[in-house]
């Protein structure tokens, strides 16, 4: 088992006042941490959490990257192995020689085997020589990071023996600098949480964190805008709807014109000016999320609204030969990695992202792109985001589809990443594994499945700008731009991720957009988000293991499925890149194309948008289920349930439709409440109430028109006070929420309809069956919902001041032994209630359906279920419709059952029961 411990030492050189520090860590490995597999005649060895790679043709041994938190502003300068213990493993091994990753679109016949380096493989000494190496420094939103590469497994090629370093103590030295600043507590906490998840010393992060100090800008007014949209008029007015929604839900947003940025910020080109603005917004406005509201297609100038920065890593000689710029990578990470003073072009040759350019691979901003060029497209993507965030259909969220192709070579297992993702998915999800090599399918079947709607999808397929290819041979199976344009999944729009080449190319050569653009811009279907490659995806066919593109994608899903509540899609992508960024800085494994993949994998969509995993948000509306013929007011309240909390839907537009025509509107107040007025002519009229929020129809319900006589059924009545036949006070209850208070004063009778006035409780949706007032002030009313589908949902009302105020309790399912009196509806109807005041305490019972009788516990102030033994197999079906409690003795109770003439009796408060259908009252 791998274990690690560590401690910190600080020192200073007084002459120069330069502070230095050391962090010492110990990490342990055992043979159980190793995993061996065969790759042809070679042995491939792995350690969990590490990557087995090296310079091409040298032994592929595990490299375990250790990222350490160091004080904000510090730079790691060296690493030293203090001590170690090692052991010679049993067995003889022929370790696999590292091979270069290849583009996923390459013709399998062009894959070249690189034989092992004989100079290395003839060594009779350990390879590699080093145990630990400092490979770089990183910075993420003011948190400083040191990167150490550990090589815990060495190889003696001449003998085929492996040496495992079971205990390694190393010391990293750093030089302190000025602590960096962040503008807000939210920035500090958000990125601090990410840093804790990636470093090996999370316990040190808080003490080494940046300072909170918002700066003043010479260009930006003061403000707090964690969410910023950059776009171009006239699309700015459309995106303002989205910014307003973000503000409304607690993430203040604003829209900034790219034209204003171009005129107010310096830079070599518009991309650099936009990046400089983002840096300013991060420190002035506490900005964390940036949505680039426009395409970045420099091959079509009219569609180059927010230019993509093209970066360079290395030269490839691969097909497709029709692109002479295939090594120039459109990269939105350029707008996210903005720490320090670097501009990704250290040598100022205007070729960005070269190894020597100091590109910041750790995101400091969460960036996404809305690939739109006109108002109609902007309206569509804003609608999709709002619909997904606020109230998506609930039947597709927990569905994932995993299509795969036949890839690269017969040695390549195209299902590796799909199986890794499937293993993360919880059991209540539906997983559709569309593995062509295992179960062939047709183009039509694939499209039909996509039309059903999936919350998430991951595509393992070849790619071009306008397609993902599942099958080369005829009949070909592709997901093309044309297919995307004709998808019919409606509002069931999810998030698509793919390892395929060029499917996210922002700059297509042909007079069209890439597949990711088409999926996002499809009206009435497609996706609400896409994470796709702007150039080649990269794989490792000769190893039979996942390549860089697959590793990045799998880590995205790891973040999504292992984040409590909901993970923001931009955060998931950023977390994946921070997980693998240290490997892109390691000179020994740069031939594995991780840096290329970090550059090219871009988010088409809103970075702040949550990914629904456990449940989706929804609206609920409380409104009357019935309305009387004639003039009527319809009160209602609207709530938004966002998976974390329930809050009033303030500012929503509520409409009432009479026979399909809008006859009344209202806007909900701060409490989410509104009222509508309408006039109906007969019970044949059709009344519908609908709620619209931010232009979305979020929920609706029907209201039945009834005649007055249908609404007057009374079920129970009780005289509270009397004088002969002249009653001074009585109560009655009945169906459709009827509670009546009858008073007689000086021979004048007054009947008052009682509205209990409880927020969120619509009493018209309940039929009240029983009541009990042991005195003039304290009373109980019981019943259940009056809709057929909810008729088993019971309710208990209680007043302690003669009906002036009421409280409500609902049933908790007695069928599973719960204590009743919780705060949410369940499945037990309440029928009759009898209460008395005895020995300074209220005592009483409620008869129920499902074979239950409830007893009031005066000590714990709760209703407790009792189930009389009836010697009947179907006792759960018994409804106790009658109760009689002996005056002066609350322990003595009779209850009558339903149509079977069943009587039960207890003389000890429900401790035991007598049951006999022939019992009679004595």
C-alpha cells in the first residue's frame, strides 16, 4: 500500500532577506501497488495514479507525479532524495519500450513499431538513475505548486530484474516570494478546494494560500461579477438574459462588449486584449467564469467574433494532408491560464504555447464558448442553458450513452475509457453501451437512441471537422453535421464529450461549422454542451492502454460523478486539466501527447452550468385543483427546487388559460406568490394555469371547474359549547378543504369559512374527514388529499387559539414503521380524530387507512402508529372509519373498521387489542 507523510522547515538568509523553505515527504510502495500485463512479448507495468512512459524506445516505467502546495508566491528550486529503502522483486521481466502516441485518425497501417534502445536495454545497472526530479512550478489562482516526478520502480535490463523503492523520503526546496492576491473569498475557497484535491500535502494549503485583496482597475468600474459574458452587439442583449439569471440564482453576472475591450485594452492582437481584460476582471470583479459569446473561426472572418488563440506544441507529419495548419491548435485554455505576467509567448515570436513560452497550464478562470454568430443562435443557446439549469425534463438526466468504433489496430481496446466511465456511474442511472465491435448497430439505430435524449455521452470514434465516425466500411456509421441538424431530442439536451479528431475544430476549412457547433446550435435538440478536440485526438495503440485523450476525458467524468451535489461543467474540465498538467511539464514523458491534448480540448457551452447527476431542478406550483363556476380568484405560489434548496420563484409570469386563451396574468412577488382572476360559464370550461420564467414554460396544472353544490359535502361536526338546543359554538369539516366555524350569539347564527393561511399549503386539495375540539381553543382536523392519485396522503391540522392560527403536519409512511408528524406528504390517509384533556395533558387518537391507529404522545408531542392485530392477512387494507373514546378514560378506545363490520378495542392505550367482528358496545 502506498503511504505518505511530510513536514515543513523554514529558513532565511539574513543578508539578502530571501526566505527559503523545505518540505520533506515520505512515500511508501509495496509490490501490491504494481499491476502487470502483457503487450505482445513485453511486460507492461503500472502503479495506480502514475503513468508508465519514458523517452521513446526506453523502458516504460511508472512516473508518479507529486504536486506539492508551497507558499503563495514561492518557487520550487530543487528536490533531493534524503533516504530510501528498496527491494529486488522476484521474477524476470522484459519491460515494454515506450512508444509514441499517435493521432487517432491515423491509418493503422502507418503505425510504426520503434524497437528498444539497445544501449539502454543492455545496461547491467538500474534504469533510470534518478529517483526524483523537479519538473516544474505551477500557479493556480494564487496557489503556488511544485512538481516532483518520482520513479519508484527501476529496471536492470540485462538481467530482467525490477527494483522497487518501497520507501522514499525526498526534500523539495523553495524560495519564497511575495504572496499573491485574489479578489474574493469565493475565488480563494473554490480554487483552494481544487488544489487540495490535487496536491499530496492538502493539510498545508490553507496556511499557504493567497491573500484576499481586490484591486482597483484603471479601466473597469468597481463591482462584483463572478460571471462575465464577452460578446458582440446585438447579441449582448440576448446574453443579458443569461447574465440576469446567473445574478438571480446567486452568481452575479454582466455582459461586456468585445468591441469595448478592443478599444480599451492593449495587446498584440484581439486575443491578447481579451485575455488582458479577463486578468483585470479577475482581480477587480472577482471573476471566475467567462463565457466567450461568439465563434472563433479565423478562416471565416465574419465568424471570428472572439478569436481563438492558436498555439503550437510540436510538428506532426500525419494526415489529413488537406490541413497545412493542423499543428496550430485553437486553444481556449489561453484565456483560462492567466497567472503571473506571462503571455504564453516568452520569446515574443508570436508563436504561442511553445515549450519555452511558459504557458500556464493550470486554469485560473473557468472558460467556455458559445459558438454563435447571430441573434437567433444566441437566443437558442441561452434558451438551452436556461432550460437545462432551471427545469429540464426529468426522464433523461440519469442516462448516459457510450458509443465506440473500431480503432487504430487489433491491439487497441476501444472500450477502455468507456468501461472506466461506466464504472463510475451509480446504479440508478441507465447506461447504454454502444460498442460496434461487440454488438453491431445501424446508423438509424444510433440516431434513434440519441433522439431519446441522454444527460451525458462519451464518443470513442474517428473524427473530422463535420463528423464522428463509428464505422469506416460501408454501410458507414457516422454522426455528421447533417445528423446533428435533424436530431429530434427536444429539450432533452445533454453534454457530449469525444476523443475524436477535429470534431471541435473552431476553424473549419470548408464553408461550414464543426460538429460541436452544430450540436450546440441545433434548435429543438442537439446538446447543451460539448467538450471536443480542435485538432487530433491522441492514443496509444501499441500499449493496449488509454492514451492522453482518453485519460483527460475519463478524468472529466471522474470529477462529475464524484462531486457532491452538482459539478459545474467548466470546473470538471479544469479539474481534469490540472490532474494531468504535471505530466505535460515532465521532459521524460512529453512524447506522450498530454500537452497537445490539454491545448486542444475545449468547452462549447457555459462553464458555470451545473451537470445534473443526482437529480434535476424543477418548479412546483401550489394552486387550487377546483374552481367554482362564475367569478373566481385563483391564488398560487411557485417554488424552484434547485437540488440544494427550495426557494420562491420571484418575478415569474403566471398565466391562466380559459379554453386555450390567456384571460389573466400576474407576476409572482418575493415570496413566489400571485393571484389570478377569471370568469367561467360552465363546468365544461377548461382552465389551465401556467408558469413562465425567463421565457421558459416551467410548469403548468389544470384546474377543474365545479358547481357550488359539488363543493359542500360535510363529513364531521362537533358542538363545542351549548345551552339546551341553543348552540353557541360548533365546528364542521368536509371535502375540498371545507372548515366551517359556527357561532350563535343572541340567537343569531354566523357561519365562517376558515382559511388556515399556511404558506405553501392549499387546503382545497384535501378532503377533511374528522375533527375534535376538546375545548374552545384547541382543535384537530384530519383528512387526506382529494385527488385519486394522492388519496393516501394524509394531513393533520391543529389550532391552539380557536382557529386564529393553524399548524400542519403530514404523514410519514407508517407502512415502514415511521413516526408520523413529519414535514412531507406520504401514504397514510387520516379519517377520524378524538382528543380529550386528561390529567393536564391532551390525549387522543386518529383512525387511519392501512390498518393503523395513531396515538398522541404528550411527552414527545408526536403521533405514534399503532396497528391492532386483526388476525387478517389483508389488515393493511382496513380503513378505520369510526372512533369512540370512553369519557374520563383515554386508555379505553373503540374503533370500527370498514365494510367488514370490524371492531377493535383497547383498554390500555393501544398496548393490546381485542378484535372481533361480533363485538358490540356495552
